C-alpha cells in the first residue's frame, strides 16, 4: 500500500510541475490493491536510456521498471565513446534522458562535455554514500567494483602483492600483465594515486610497474587473468567481476581461476580502489523527472539486484541481495576517495602513463 501511495504522490507532483511528460490528469484512479493489474508500459510516459552496458539481465531490469511504473523505456546500447559521439551529434535535440556507463571516469567525460545535468534526489542521497556520486548530482554511483590483483600463489606470495605499490617492486620483474593505459579503469586507478600521492610519486610508480611487465599491454581484463592461468605472467591488475564471472562460468572458465588467488590491495592503508557503474540525467532530457525516477528505481534493492546479477558488481544499497559468486568475497576495506575527483586527474594520468611507457 505504501508503494502505491508513493507512486500516486509522484504523479501529482509531476502534474503540478507542468511537465509535458507527466502523466495526464489522473483520470484513472490508482489501483486499489497491490495485486491490481500493472499499468501498460508507456501510459505514464517514456524515457530514453543511453547505456554503455550490454547484459541480457538489463532487458529484464527495464521490463520490471516498465511493469511497475507504466513508464516505457527505450534503450540505445553502445560503447561509452560512441554514445558520447552520438550525443555530440544530436546536440540540444538529444532525446537521451538517462546515461548509464561504467566507471566514474567515463561519467566525467559526459559531464565535461556538458551532456549531464545536476539533479537531486533525497531517495538516492539516503542510500548512496556521498563519495560514490558526483557532488552536484551530475551522476550517481549505483554498483561497486574493485580494481584488484589476481596472482598465481605458486609464483608469488600474498604479501608480495598486498599493495598497489608492490606492483612496482623489482621482485616482480617480468611477472605483471595489464591492459592498455587508455582504458578508463587504469586511468581512474591512476587518478586516485595522483590525488593521494601527487603526480611525481604516481609517475615513479608507473615506471616501476612498466619495468615489471611480462608483455606489452594487450587485451581486456579477462585476457590478463587468462595469461596468469596460462603461466605467461604471475600477477594481473583487473576489476574483480571479470574474475568472478570466470569463477562462476563454464567448467573451462572455472579452470582458469582455479590456480589463481585474489588480493584486495591496501588493506593496511587506504583500502582497495573502488569504482562504480553510474547513471546521470542527460542535460537536455525531455523527461527529467521520469529519468530521476528511473535512477531511483535502480537504487532500490530490486534494481540493485537486476544491475548486479549478471555483471557481478557489488550492490551499494543496504538490503540488496549479493549476486552469486560474491558470497565469500567480503569484509575487505575499500577506499573512501571521492570519485568526483578522479576526472580532474584524468588527463594527467594519461600523460604520466605515456611518459612511463605504459601504452
Ligand atoms: Fe568492465
């Protein structure tokens, strides 16, 4: 009953704002009971979601939102750079209401281009910690991922890989596999390193890691784990969910993780680098109120579950169910570095990587 009251209240609020996409005058009374038929998608408006994600489970997530709210969801799925270019071409006429992308550094690029708008939502602020969302409401972190170290315990010991600094230690010469520095995950990790330690220490670190490379940076994060499994290197820097997907995958995939272990770095220091999948309200959103409502839905336990079930990120909102495979991965310390600040260091991070030879 509570939920229905909330929905009816929102409809009135939207109508009061004179929003053209607000539901028309509530001629049809709200359903009298929870089990009343779900509203048909589209009767309460439409939103256009530009998403850099590509999971089958997202289709179910959009469908669940449509069934619950009667708001139709049109989705454009593409890589973040392509979505950025699309919005650039569309200009002020962009039909995008919501932007979803992985990594605060990616959201920064949309914000920097002027494609997001600052909004506030008490519902989101109440459940998402401040350091995981943009300070002026330009984007909101929704699920968490950690940049961790995967290693072969037959070659290196746990205490040789328990900090990010360790990756630059000459003991690991010829043992490290990483992807390209143009990848946003590496740029954001470096952004935190610069923010905490300054650019000079960051460059020293990058040079040390490069000196330990087993091979030229190549492939995605999964390819780094596969290289450890194949004995090509003993240490890889990856986002946790790539390992978890393999560990919960086919027998062949599980084989690749069987002889590897995970290190969540910096447990005695600042904690492991955390990043987010995040959503933003587009600058020229035709239906900004519905866009906020959709992001609020993603910040409910049900939305969180649908966002994480397939991709193996960690939910942020208390009371959400953990996706399968994460049950035994918890209790570690995570960094509290404000993700809003990563973007400010992005260009410098790339310049440092380039000078260090991390291509
Ligand atoms: Fe990823």
